[in-house]
C-alpha cells in the first residue's frame, strides 16, 4: 500500500501541472514588420514567461507560409498581469514584453528585411541574446549570419540599426561604472568592421571618456570628460 502511494503521488502532481508545462503555446506577431507576420510555437510556459525550444513560422502579409526557423531558447518575458494560454493563438505586442521575441529590420543594408529571433539570455549581464538571419535573395530564404548573431548575442540585447549612417550600435557595461558603446560598419561581401568605440568611466565626477574612431583605416584616440 505504501509503495502504491509513493508511485501515484508524483504522477498526480504531473497531471495537475500538465496543462501549464506541456504542449505548444502559440503566439502571433503581426506588427513588427511591414512585410511579414510570424507565429511562435513554444514548448513551455509558466506564469509570466515562456522558455525553451520554439518554432517560428514566417508568413507574408497574405498569409502564405515563407519559412520556419528554430530558436533553442525562445525566452518570452511578459509584463505583469499577462498569462499565457493554450486555448487560442495570443497576439504579442511590444507593450506586453520586456524584450521583443522577434526583430525585423534591414541589418546588412542591402534593401531587404532581415529577422532576429530571441535565443536565451546570453548577453552582457544576462541580457537578451538573438540569432540573426539575413535574407538571401538567391536562395529566397533567411540564412543565419554568424557575425550578426555574435553582436546580437554578446552585448546588451539587440543592436541598434542606423540606416542613414549604415552602422550597427551595441552596448555593454562592466560593473556599475564602466559603460561601453561600439559601432560596426557593414562592408558588402566582406562582413563587419568595428569603427567606433566609446568607454565612459563613471567612477568619478566628471566622468572620463575615451573615444576611439577608425578614420582612413587608422584608429584615432580622443580623451575627454562629460
């Protein structure tokens, strides 16, 4: 009798948790791109967040399926009061999230829209990290970019895109006093080139700032305060 009780107790606990932990939770993203919609199918959701492997299905605005991408750790972190449900496809907007699960933009400045998927929290100080895919017009599909994924994963969240200057800006920090800004230039058919670095030391007042900028392929260093 005792053995039967020990066997069924954990089983009943799993049955109670089943609706919350197992199966696919479906989320729609329809306002992040002018060209694409997306559906996120993630394996595990709990109160306030979803984690682990997810399929991301991309559609055009006519509802035609374009491609399915996979995130090994689609970390969705919801703001207070939002509870995921398996009953229906739930609409996701930036106002519901702490970090966007999908980012669309022209990351390599070739005139076509690219996509970045949230993949865990491997960035600087546990910030959001992203896998970055660029659209390959020859293959007519999104292809993972190793270089863009590195700068989308190693700094503080997703990088900023400056289409006028054709630069990508990333940020990082070390402790509470050292703040870093990096700018990368996209060189067609070659890759990324680090062209600007700013280090702000906030440990004293006024803050000490060191700026390094690549001009005519040579680094120029300037020190100032702010």
